[in-house]
C-alpha cells in the first residue's frame, strides 16, 4: 500500500491541498459526492483549472459561492449537517474531527465555548468545500500513512470578518499549540499568510507523521497552486510514495546508544524554595532528567544533592546555569553512555477523547504504549476516578494512534 507525503512549499491552505489532490488523479466526482450527500450541492460551483506560479504548473481550485442566503454557520449547525449526513463512518469521522479542532481553537482564542463559535470565513461555503473535499480525496486514496513536512506561516496582516488580523491568525497559533506542530521560520520575513487555519486544521487531523520519512521513493504527485503571488512558487505538492521506514529498520538500531553528560553538585546555603526553582530551570532548559534529595553536609548542615542528566551537546550551556542560578562554587561533571529504546509521542482516540500517549519500540519489534501522566491526572480529576481506573480505561479503549513524531 502506498503512503501520502504532503509538501508545504512553503505553506498550506485548503484550496491548495484540494487542487493538489485533483492533480494527483482524484476524480472531481469523488470530491463532490459527500458535498451532495450533505445537501450542499446547490450552494457552490467548484472549478479546477490549469495555472502557474513562478512558471511552475499546477491546478488551482476555485469555489464560487452561489448561496443566495449567505448563511453564517456556527459549529452547532455544521455539526448537525455532518452527523445527519449519509456518509460512510470513516469519512464522517475525519470531517467531524477537522471541524471540531477548528471550533475548539476558535473558542479558545475568543474565550467562548466551542459550541458557540461562529466560524465566519471557516463556515463559509468555500471552506466547507475545501475541508470536505480534501477529506474525501484522502479517504478515496486510502493511504497506509500520511506524512508532511513543517509548514511556514509568514507575517503581516490578513483581512477577515473580524477586521485585520496579524499573521499567523490566532486560530493557527492555537492549532499549532494544541497539536504540537513544528513550523519553520525561514520565510517569516515574507509578507502574507502562508498557512491558513483551514490548511493547518487539515494537517493537524489527517497527518500521521509530522515529518517526512527518512527514505522513500516517489510514485506520482500532484501540484496545487495558491491564490497569492510571491517572489517564489506558491504551491503545495502531494506525493504518492513508497516509504522504507518499517520496523526492521528501527529494530536494527534499537536499543540505541548515545553519550550524555551528568552534572551534579551539593549545596547547603540555599533555601528549599530556591533549590526547587533551580531544578525547574534545568528542566525548562532541556535537561533529560533532574533528581535531588536532602543530605547531611559539613558542620552538620542540611543541604541538597542535585544531579542532572543532560544532552551532551549542551553541557557547556548547563555548566553556566549552575553558576548563574545556584550558589554552588563547583560542579562535578562526567560523560556516560546510555542505552535507550526508540520512542515517539502521539495521541490515541479513547472513550475520553484524544489522549496524549508515548510508544516504545521493544527489540523484538513489539510496541508498548502508556498515557502521559499529566493526561492521567487531568482525567482522574475531571472524571473523579482513580488513576488506576483511568489507565485501565485508556488501555482498553485506545485506538487509532496518531504520531506527532518519528521514532527517535
């Protein structure tokens, strides 16, 4: 089975993705059928036409609004249309998830419940066509995995029904935060909206791996052209690929060995509050782990033994932190080796909704999965159940793992 690789070049939008999938060979009837099934066929006219951006050919998707009522749709009304529509369950689910993530993001930035969100541009017919059409195209291709590279955002301002908003728009920032999407800053000096809320929402919900595979071959591709003109090609490519990142490759290097730096000191002239703040500083700056305990020191004073496990390439940086943020006048340091299993972060859909989890790859190729402890604690407080009960329910109901990163 083939995989899909979405290349944001440099950004992403719903109409560019739609054009790229059409250029890849997805029939227009496949894209429009769910729109017909949802009763939207008389509200728009969809056209695909050949276009160019900086002499690079591709397909531009154009949606003309023929909705005479010009309805301002909110999340509740869109949800009702989706849930009551005659769509296959898998397609209905992915369409629902894209819109729900947009509703949650918009609700967060406007300080209201997601149910009360009025989407404005996102609820307009062209965005409905883009989102539903892209989901239908991907459902038709049915890839085993979907990959993408890191998008870029741009800068400046964009005109919306809220007035002028700075780029990136607030909903884009919130989606990126929620889904832990990495972005590139290379084009941050380019004036213009390189990635739209619709495009980022589609990436956040349809992509399994937020970086390309390390090794793959290209079988075919499609190009979608954007509506903005830049000094560089404004396009999105969608590739059908064969990737070679299977478990045998991972097992060859699993577990892996790496060098780490261990730094430690004993401190007897700082308050427990200051020690706690310093330990938190080490963690924030990227220490792999920090441990500390009370010890008896010279002159029978109670002090603290602090030990930090650090990335080897940042040992000089952390060495400076000890002297800048603690009272120690000396730090012990050594280089050690450690063996680690490959792991990756992601999320699973459960009866509690999407829950952040971590997978570990065993040397025999089997995969273990455990929820992040912060998620377990949050759900325990929300549901008034013990952490053991929460973990058991997550384990029994978890499915559809979506990775935020490749094995590392």
